[in-house]
């Protein structure tokens, strides 16, 4: 019986220690590291990510357009000829997830590209 209650006491005390000391330590370290990287980028004119920004945007464009073209291919071309495609009731939840991901990634891509292109021009 003592092991039963002591295990709960151990869980409660370690959870309390995590809340008391763990979270503030992680937040403090992350703010210190953020301030150091911001200081380094502002004072030393450190532009590592800006050098790769064009390449990262190109990679994002390729991934997004590939995702979009594969979905169009699956919906229009592949399912028009073959009867292997799942019916509306079988793949309804899967199609909703894919449609949601496509719309969400499209919104993110439009926002990202408008910010990126506004920096260039």
C-alpha cells in the first residue's frame, strides 16, 4: 500500500518540480538564446537565412506545386479511367483531410509568397 501512495507522491512532486523549475529554465534559456541570435544578426550583420531565402522559397514552390499537381492528377485523370478509386463513402474522411491540407498550404503559400515578393520588389 505504501508503494501505491508513494508512487503518486513521486509523480506529484516531480510534476510540481517541472512546473516550478523546469518550465522557467527552458523559457529563460530560449529567451537568452533568442536575444543572442538577434544581437548577432543585428550587430554583426549576420544574414545566413537571407542568403538561402530564394532557395528555400524555390523548394517550397516545387513541393507545393507537386502536391497540387498530384492531387489534380489523382482526381481528374487517374480516377476517370480506373475503377480502383475509392467511392465517396469509403474515402470521405481522407478526402476532407487532403482538401483541408491543400487549402491550408495554399493560404500559407500565398501569404509567404506575397511577403517574399514584396521584399524583392
